[in-house]
C-alpha cells in the first residue's frame, strides 16, 4: 500500500498492529526523505504541523492522537529540503 496516496490505514484502530505497520512505513519514508536534524514536522490534526520531533516521539504521538487526514507530503518537508531539490 502506498501510505501517502491511500490514507485508508489512518482510519484503522491506532493500537492495532496493522495501523502500526503502516505508520512505520510512513515514518521510515518521511525520515529518509524529509528529516532535518533527525526531526520532521509532526503531522497532527491538532498541532497543524507546527512542531518538529524525532521518529519515536512522532510515532508515539500518532498512536495516541490522530494524524491530519488532509496532510500532504510537502507539509512536513522542511523548507531547506524543498529549496535544495
């Protein structure tokens, strides 16, 4: 499953192993392609992508809180990454 284009996994129960599997795929890709100082913008429905955290913190938050269903990949890419591509 392409976790960026098919967001159906976001509707799974967040403590379910299947949700965690897709979340790990999402985070692995996000951190490989978009991290700065080993952090990404936290794609939270409540926080509005304003805060930047390490992978394990983002993972824990996204298990406790829901991800922004309207997120787009560019939202959590740091501006310097976009400028230098």
